[in-house]
């Protein structure tokens, strides 16, 4: 991506993100169609860590003409994964990694990640993404953001086309559906 | 139905309940073979008891069938701890997910011994592996039944293709197999429902491969899916395949064949079926006075009771290795190494198909073309190596014996369909890129014929037993030089064909897989002409104990390179027909 394109991209993204307040509480798990027991308290992440995860996941998959990562329950999903899927070592590394993102932001910009402007937050995430292979924490967050979003009800049935009972297989022009099956 | 019931105590002090039912037939196992045996016996008017070690399952009541990913705690993946605890063998095989895991056996509770690495996939439910099978359905060819005689490996089959052809004709319409008529010697046509359509990328690959390699064919996969329900299916409540591609969870439509959706309901409606789940058959009982099998002893795995049931004829359909385990455990003064095993061949010649070799690549173009539905089968490339045609023309003799075929197909996966985030990118453009299906990806994988080898065997562990007292099975099976050479050729030919077909980014693979992984295990109670070298005669009947039949994969003397299930069923139907004639004539 050229510099000009990237600037345009970041500016456009910041406008979109403007609709989501940085300090807005997370969407409740029950409202996003999670059927596993939503965390009543976060087993793994403190509120600040969960909010950082929420911001990063929403920057990776923002609200556009379809809902984004927060609406799809991605932060709760990642919390659930960290508490119940990862082993102790993996979740500790993830927690430490998120704290490091917060520390690095403070060192570089004077304030914590959540206090940064949308543009700065996006720039931070973009830099991490550009270096995806070597950013273990971010890579983990991105992996579970992508899985969590595209296996959520919103990701599967609003963002993509959900077709649980397709009927007999047939060929169609792509233009008939315009987007991929989930 | 119980004629009498008494309790006796063995010398070892074990209490055994003896139930004298008025059963004509006992069928051990309810999967591909057992379900079909039950249907045949019941439809011919014989009171039939089916015993299955699995838990009960009800067609139309499959617990995960309508779960969406977001209904699952880990979105369809099984937790590593659960794999470690319960599915450390099963997960290495095919088809185990969080949606289907309950259809597979708990490895912790059901141990076996691997003297050499062997992957044993087992079902935990009534219906056996028919619930979780791959559904690819091909007839064997004439050469397959002559192969042992021709190259001297294994025992010559006592039957030929022509003996079995009418029985394929008989079982195929009931099963419901979609396929195209191709008129090939190497892959005989059957009685087909309309073929699955090939998509545009598959059609392009077909044209290119057939143009570049005269004599090779790329045809629609033949699968046991109802592309058009016939009355024989509708009357059992089986409807058209809905292209959901979630088969291993169970299918309430009965869109694919399983004994739970088809043969067991067909047996049940006759009123002649008694089906007992949670029944681990441990031995077939031999009656020295009559020279026949008198019944079986099983353990009710819920109550722990030992129960003996009797019948006039016994069909062993407990899956290849399961059947062998029971037969080897059926010892008596006359048969110390297993009922009907004077020859000593029981447990020998264990075979399956080598797999783990093939190639993949990108079919350029056709980006305006897409599909609706998840097709239950793609393409099949029938065997083209070491063939002799009926006209006597031989293809080049390779450095190995026998041959292989390929399954495969084309799809347009999305960038995120693997569930990973390998690609960089964030924000709106990342989201939009994930909205578009990717290029057409074409993949083929191969199944190759394994040579019968006397040294490849299973046997009972001398001391280790499971929680119900059944001696553990020990697997001592390995592939030889012929298999290694063939496996490499499977990869090389796949790469060559896909490159010639104009695919991009062609990558071959040749992954080592332990024996058993193809879940096509066969042999161990082989059919043959000579009682000295084989366990069964040309009717799947034991050479010595005339009312004992084995009609699952254990009976097979060689394995072809095509998927075996419809051949299990054809042989089973044929054997029941024969057994019934013997019963009627008072011979058994």
C-alpha cells in the first residue's frame, strides 16, 4: 500500500470509527447471540485489557455497512478463549503482551492506548499489522478476532452469506449473491 | 420372546445370564455390513437380533445437527485437553470435530496395543462407521478380484467380479448412489441416481487432463447421496441431499446413506428386528455336539452383566478388527486359537489403503462463476496404472504392483475460511477482501492398494484386558516397499496432471500416514478356496463352522484401490441370500 493510499485509508477508517465512543461500554454478550455463559466477571482480562482488545478488534474489523467486531461479541469471545481454550502459559503471555502494547503506547505517546485518538490507535494497529509475523501478541489477537467474527452470527449471516440448508448444489454467477458464503 | 432364562455360574465364579430367544439370526454390529445383514434377514422373515457395542442413536434426533458455529463453545473446535483425555487416537483420523466427536469412541476407555503404529478409528454409536463414513462409492473391477492370483500376493479370491455384479445391482438402488455412466473396464458402472454436477473449474480440469493423458478419465465422484429420491428411499423417509456438508453429525433428511437412516429402519418395519445397544460381544460360542456356533456371549456395558443369546446362524459384522478380536477370543477345546481357525490364518493379511499423497493448485479464471451449496463430492480419477484391459492391452508395468485412484474437487475458499489471519490488512478494505471468494482451488488425494502380507496381523494381548474383560487387540501392521514406491508415484502423477492441466501454484504432497488411517481396514478372516489357507469360503461362510459368516471387511482377501463400503454391502446381501437357502434346506 502506498503512503498516499495508506493516509487515505487511515483517514477514512478514523471517520468510521468516530461513531463508536472510545469509552462506550462493551455490548453485552447476551445481545450478540452468544449461547455459552457470558463472563459475569472477566476471568482473565481486567476491564482495561478487555477494552484494549475491543478497540483493536474493532479496528481490524470495523463497523461499516455491516456490524463490526464489538457488535459481534469478539472481545467476550477472546476473553472466553483466553480463560477456557488457552493454557495458563498462553493466556499469561497474551495478558503480558497486551500490557506491553499499553506500555509501549505510553512510552511513545505519553498516554495509554485507550486515551489515544482514533487516528493514533489505528496507526498503532496498522504498524503492528505491517509486522504481523513478528508481533506474537497482535497475531494472536488478530487470529481470534478473525475467527471470532467470522464464526459469529453477525459475521456469518450479516457480513457474509449464511446458508445452513442450501438444497441441491448448483452453479450460479457470483453476481447473484455478490459475497462469499460463510 | 424369551423362551427361557436361567443363570449359571462358570468355573471362574463368573455369573452368566443365559437367554434362550427364538432368534433365527444374530448379527454382530450394525454398521455398513450389519445394518444390511439385518435388513436382509428381517425382510426374508427371519427373527433377527442385532447386537452393537455402541450407544443407541435415533434417526432424526442428532444432537448437533442444527448447531451453528456460534452455538458451539469453541466454534466447532475440540479443546486440546479433551483430545488428550478422550480422542488422542480418533482425532488423528478423519472427521472428528466438536460437532461429531460423540460419534467416535473414547480412546481412554477403549484401549488397544500398537506393536507398530496403527490408527484405529472406531464408532461409539449404533450404526457404526456408516454414520461417519466418507460416502464415496465405487464398484471393484474384474482385475481387483484376480490381482492376488495374478501376482501371487495373498490368497486368491474364491469369487470374481461376475459373481458379485448382480449383488451390486441389488444393493445400489437401496443405498442410493449418484454417478455418471462411463463404460470403463477399470471402474464398472452401477445403478446410479443422477450424477453430481461438476463445477466449471472441475470441467476445465477434466478436459485438460483427458486431452493431455489419453486413457485417463476425470468423472464426477460417485457418492451415496440422494440426488433424486426414489420410492425406495421416500418410503423410509429419506429425502434429497441438501448440500449441507455436515454429514458426520447425522442427517435427518437421510440425504446420505447410513444404516441408521436406511437399513435399520427397513429391518425394523418388518417387525422381525430386535436391536440391542451397549452390547459388547466377547465371543461366539461353539457347540461341540453339533459342530456349529450356538450363539454369542456379550457384556451389557451399562449393567456389566454377561449374557448368552442363541440363534441358528451368526453373522459377524463388527468392523474388520472388531470382528477379528471377537473371533480370536472365541476359544474352545476344539478351537484354541479362535473359532473355525484350524488353518491359523485368522488375524493375518491385515490391509488398508495408503493415503496422504496428492497435489493441489489454483485454476486460473472463472471468477464470475460461483455456486450455491456444499457439494458432497467432487471428482474421481479412476486407476490408470498397471491395468490390463479386457482386450488384453496392458499399460506400462510400473516398478510396483497394483494401482491407485484419486478423489478431489474444486472450490472457492475465502481468505478467512481456514480460520486464520495469515494475510496482513485491517479495517474496511480487510473486511471487504474477506467478502469475496478466492480463486478456484483444486485438490486431489489418492487411495492406493496395499498388498496382502501374511506378516501383517492382529492378535489378542496375552494378559491385558479392557474394563469389561475383553482381551486387548494388538496391531502389528506395516507398509512395505511396494506401498512406498506407489505412494511416491501417487504424488508425482498428481503434480504432473495438475501442471499439464494449466493450474498455477501446483504443490504436491506425500505425507507419511500410519496403517489404518484411511479407515479402510480389511482382511484377517480372508475368503479363499482352500480351508488350509483361508478362513471363509466363497459365501463368506467359515470353512469349518457352517453357521458362522463374516461379511464385513475382515472377509476381504485383497483391497482394490476404491472405497470398500458398497462392496461390504453387496457381499453381505449375497451371503444372507445363501445362508437363508441353507437354513431353508436344513443344512445349517
